[in-house]
C-alpha cells in the first residue's frame, strides 16, 4: 500500500480567527470553507503542494471536535489518507484488528467518503481513510 496523505485535520476554536492565522502562516489563501452537517463541523481548507490542511470548528458544544478541544485543547486532530477503495481498506484494517469508528463509509467534507480508525489502536493518532466520491 502506498497511500498519499490527503490532509491533516486541526481542531480549532474559531475559524474566524484561525483562517487568517493560517493564511499568514502559509502565505496562501483558504480556498474553501464547507459545513459538514453530519459531523456538526465547519471546515476550512488550505492547499500545500498537493497536501491539504483542514481546520475544523465545532458547530455543536457536544460535538466530537468540541469534546476533543475540551479534553486536549486545540491542535492536531487527525491525519487522512486517500485510498483507492475505502470499502476494501476498511475490510483489510478490520481483519488486522483495528477498530473502525464507523461500520460503513460516511460522507465527509470535500466530496469524500470517509472512515475513522480508533486512536487507541494507532498510538493515539486518529486516522481517517478517504475516497473521493465518484
Ligand atoms: Zn479530515
């Protein structure tokens, strides 16, 4: 397997302050914002030579991103790998003993099917698999 890192997800309190911060940091413009209602998050994307940075702000005080920030503070939330066949990869990881956080691929930001792997099985890093929706 030779997966490309699609994006790195960063949990933030406020896109309103974090978008200009990352625009200054990367010296590039946020090219897209998108609300993912299923996940109760607002997202903002930056492109860095093929890899993306995804900023995530919770829309719900009890949402996963709000809970993450309450526990750990703002910061690195997940690393996402683009896979050619998410269903097959989910099957492979399940057979390898990894815990998947969703049984079936679900719709994520950026027109992608996504699945998350529990961080307790991956040295504390939440891993996202994603496949661009046909
Ligand atoms: Zn992501």
